[in-house]
């Protein structure tokens, strides 16, 4: 049966934070109306957690809650992709790979699950085939039309990435990209305050409810924040090499790659990593990052989050870490000034 209405619901969770700019450009080029779930709330977390086993990680619980929110809005077509592999032998975790099966089994109701599989470790399951699967239920099978939409998706995605790399916030970059604009912001002085790299998956730091709006909290502390989305693919891959890591996980670039890049960057004063409790791949990557951080003499704070994480303790740890970075920077600055003063005095005598 062909679905007549080109209305597509997208959960504002998990892969949304990395792929939505591209998907928005692709689907809107084909005449789709995209409806997003509402930003995460306590209700999202509670309802999502209520449908899965306790041991399920926080990002999956949030995702289920967002699907429920779309159903509450009356959305009948919900896009739930299976992102198996993003490059040959580079895989996602089992939960992201099995998202369609999970949603089909735990979320009951009258809706169409629009699923497509991306698996670059297999033949004929690349990006183009993935997109063909996504629009096939709507009777769209013209390959030239799909390729044109694919190009539109890449244009919007690339514009979004350029603006992220030039210091716009996630929301600002996304809004401008959707409006067809590219805005460059260079008003960031890395010599003022302290510079911290926030190393985490997009869904753990750009969902304000999940991370308790960490960007604002750090900004209020006078911190310049840097993340993986502000780096080019080449910089991320170079970061993997810096830590002498082997690529296996699909989202390893935004963790190990970003960490490797920022650890060797002199202007970065410290790293903050955020991981979801119970995430196996993240626990392996974080241990590697911790060991390598010692070699670069960079302070590192690891924050683990779940639906029970209290904001007071979260903020206390952030404040203590940033205070330590400020004291360290002042101490190093004082030593540097003394050396320069001693050098200039010896030259003048």
C-alpha cells in the first residue's frame, strides 16, 4: 500500500543530532513535511523508560519517549532507521542497529514504521539504497529525483557543518541551514577564560534535558566550549591516529577522534567527557581517552548520566573542575611571566 500523505515524523533523539540536517534537506526536496517530536522533558524520560527493561541505556529510553510523543501528536508515519555500518567494518552498537525492531515490539499503536537500513559493510546497502528504502513506501522510485534530493541533503548538511566549525551554536547553525543561509561567527577569543573540549555523542550534549544544558552552564562559568561538530572529518580522523586507536565503532570519531584532536591542541585547558550509564562502547573509548590524557598532561572530567542523575551534583562537579582549570592556568601564567621577566632583566643588564 502506498502512503499518500508526505508527512514524516522524526524522533528528536539519537542519530537525529548527527543526520537531521542532511535528512531534512533530502526529504523536503521531495516535498515532505517533517514533524519533529518535542524537546525532551521528564515525561519523555519516564514514558520511554516505562516500556523497556531497566538495563537499557538512557539514549534508547529517550528515543522511545520521543516516538510516543510523535504518536501523541497524531503523526502516523515515523522514520526509524537502522544505521548498521557507516563504513566497511565500522559498526554501530546493537541498540542503534536494531532500533526498528525495538520500536516495533515495545510501541503499540496505529502507525507506519518507515524503516531503512544503511550498512556499508554489505553490498547494495549504501546511502543511495538507504534513501530509496526510506521513500519507497510513499511511491517515490524515480532515481534521478532521489539523487537530486540526495544532493540537496548534502548541501544543507555541509552548510550546517561549516557554521558549527565557525562557532555558531547547534540551534543557530541548524536554523540558518534550514533557511538556506550560511552565517559565519568568529567572535571567540580563546585567550579569555578557559577552553574546554566537550567530548561526547551529539545526543548526550545537544539534548538540553539529558545533559542539563551543559553548554549554558559552562558559558556562565566563563568557559569557551569546543565539541566534535566544530571539527572537520580530517581533523577527527587525525585525532584517532593521535591516540593510536583502531576504528571500529561508527561514532568513534566524535569520541576518540575529538579527544585526540583536542588533547594535542595547546589552547585547550581540559576535557570533559559525558557518557550514558551502561554504554559498553563508550566505556571502552573513555578508558583509552583517560590513559592518553595523562600523556598530554591534560585534566579530564568524566560525567556519567542516566535518568536519575541529579543536577546539583552535576553542577558541583563542573564548577570544581573549572575552578581547578582556572587555578592551573593562573599558576602557569604566573610562572611564565616570571621567566619572561627574568629573561628580559638579564638581557638589559
